[in-house]
């Protein structure tokens, strides 16, 4: 399944790799959050990503190729 979210910069990729090791996976939380407002994107996250994390106001999810994508931000 094709991902539709924004791939993040190499620097942020490295940061998220370090953060994800220390924090618990938030994928289920992201799926639930999106299920009400964007059900199709919720399903996409559920099927396309291995894990998700929270960093500086945004949820990021990692695909099977270990690439992080920005999924949802709060401002």
C-alpha cells in the first residue's frame, strides 16, 4: 500500500530513530485518533506503518523501509 504522508528530512530521521527506541509505540493511538476524522487515513496508517512515535507536537510513523513520515501535527 502506498503511503501518502510527508517523508521527513535525514536529520529528523536520525532523531526519530533515537526517540522511538526510548518511547513506546504510539501506532494504535494514531489509528484511533484518525479513525473518527479520517477513517481511510486511519486504515492506511494501520496497514502501511510498522510503528509510530510522538515528537515536538507531531505524530510520525515508520514504514517497512525504516523511513519516517509525518502523519499528524498539532499547532
